[in-house]
């Protein structure tokens, strides 16, 4: 089971009507709030539908938040 985090950028199987297929995860839980990186549209979808539609994680939100000291 893949764990998604806020800040992850995912590629979906089917493109958005604007043509973009990359989305940023803004909220996780029972429902996911995702934002299209092409047009900025925000969509909430149920977890099972989200997990079926994701093809790959493009960039992990964990990478951006880590700091090496």
C-alpha cells in the first residue's frame, strides 16, 4: 500500500480536460483534495478513486520538507 502525503505530486492515468496530468496532493484522508498543476483547478475525490487513477508519484512532498543540518 502506497502512502500519500500532502505536497506529493502525482501523475494520473487520464488527463484533466485542460490537458494536464500532474496533480499536487493538498489533503489526505477519506477524501483527497488535489490541485491540477496546469490550470490550478482544485478537486476532491474519494480515496479509492484517487488510488486507482494514480499512475506514479512524480515528486514526493517529503523531499521538499527535509532539511539537512
